[in-house]
C-alpha cells in the first residue's frame, strides 16, 4: 500500500526503503506491528550493474520473507568455491563441499531482489509506503551511509575514507564461471570476479578496488581496453572477457556511528545498515551485516518483556550491543586485509603470501572463518 502520508499512527517508522529497510518492514509486520516505510517512489535503474554476495543467514532470512528471487532465471547464482590469489604465489581456496554446505554464498542480481522485496511489501498487511513520516514510538533509519536523518540528529559518524574507489561492471567470459568466485590482490589493488547468470553461465560481476586517482581513466576507457585490463589482472582465468554496459564507481570507506540510538523530535531513533556502518567490500559482507541488523532488531523487539515499550532505551541497547561484536570483527578483517595487501614492501609481500598459503592449510581455523562469513555458528 502506498500514500503521500498516513493518518494512522504507526508503531514503527522506517526511513529508507532499500533492501535492509524493506526486509525490516516485513519482519516487523510479522509481529503485527504497524509500519510506515518512508521513501520516495524510485524509478528503476536499467543500467544497474550491482550484485550482492549474500550468505546463508541472509538467504534464509529472505526466503522466510518470500523475497528470495530464486525463481527468476539467472537472478541467483550459488558459489560452490572461492579462489583467492595473493600478489605472489600465495593462494587460498574455500570449497562448499568441504564444509558440507550447499554453497559458500549466493550472488544475487540487485534489481531482481529489489523487485521481489517490493512485491512482498505490497502484500504485507500492516506496512504502508509513505513519503512523509507519521508519528511513531520508534523510528529506524536505514537511509544508507549518507543518511540525512542521522546528520540532522547530530549523531557522530566516524569515517575513514580509503584511498581507493570501487568499480563495478558486468562482463561476459569465454569460459563458464563454474560457480567459482575469484579474487586477486595485486599491486595494491583488489579485483573480484563473481559468478552471475546461474550455474553454467558465462556472466560475471566485477568489483575492482583501486587507487582513486586511476578510477576516472578506467571509467572513460574504451570497452575493449577495460575488458583487457581486467583480463590481465585476473590472469586470463576465464579466457577472453567482454564488457557488458558501462562500468560504475563509488568511493570506499570504513565508518561507524558512535551511537546507534538517539532521541529526536519524533521520539526514539535507531540506526541500521549502512546508516550505522560501512566496511570495505573485499569480503562481500556489507549487505549481510545490514540484514543481520534487521534480523537482530526484530528479534529484540519480539523478545521484549510485556511491560516494555518499543522505544525503551534499555531494550534497544540490547540490539546495539548484540551487533557491535560482529561489526567489529568484520571491520577488523576487511581493514586488516586491505592494509596488509596495500603495502608495497617486498619483505611484507613475502610474509603475507606465505601467511595466505599457510592459512589455506590451517584446517579448523579456515573452516571457522568460512562458517562465520556464511553467517553460520559452529
């Protein structure tokens, strides 16, 4: 249901109707809460080249919400293996079969996922899509890293920009991807080729993190030159590559709000998703963290004592504390890897590549990290 505003008082207002905001709205609707989802009508982006790597926990959440687009041809591609190559002879490989898992992660076409979520919202009793926020006890901000609501509340937001930007693009490979996600750390860059289009397909999603000053040149390069550069950096792993459409770029940062709970003119405000945090995309965990925020906030509200209101600060701090540990761990891993492979010192190069190969042989530690990334407990 949509309207310019709602005359009803909502239990929860959600500002931002991206994947995290819509998933949270569906979760809260299952609790029979009245939810106002605040977002302007968004026009479809026919040139959208984004793809999300969603772990097992995110997949199960979206399936429970009937928002998993696995019946859309080519929209979901299971990753059966992941190959990581260092900038020398170091390498690391994960196999889903070794973990007894169906897949390590799933690469999901963004437009297909967003359409499925919008369809689910349209059928959800208790969720109203509005352009102006009504009064509510609780407001959840899911507006993304440039949240205007967070800024208006004066919530401190620690931001450390990386000297890199990320380029995203779609490519077609001469060889089928085989359900393998591939990543290379080389010359201070991080390049990932993620399988798209379903099993046996040739389509790839590129995420290329490189120094910001080089970005403009590659965005303006001829398609053949761009594809050739990716082909060389990926060590010809899939043969000849062809660029599909124009690449896009965005700046990278490590960020976190100092506090996730605040008091505003309209009551208690909580942050979730990129409004609360952002990490380097080299581990593909950004949206997984945001969906885990939504799941945990819904869990905390569901488990509240009967006498607690939705905006009780002590209740909401349970959510903030629960998410702090996972966020800190993922930020430490992604920032550490970026910093380590960004160093040009040849002595460090030798040590980090030995460390990468050593970790590949580490057994239990390697399995633990893989299961954490998949959103699974031991």
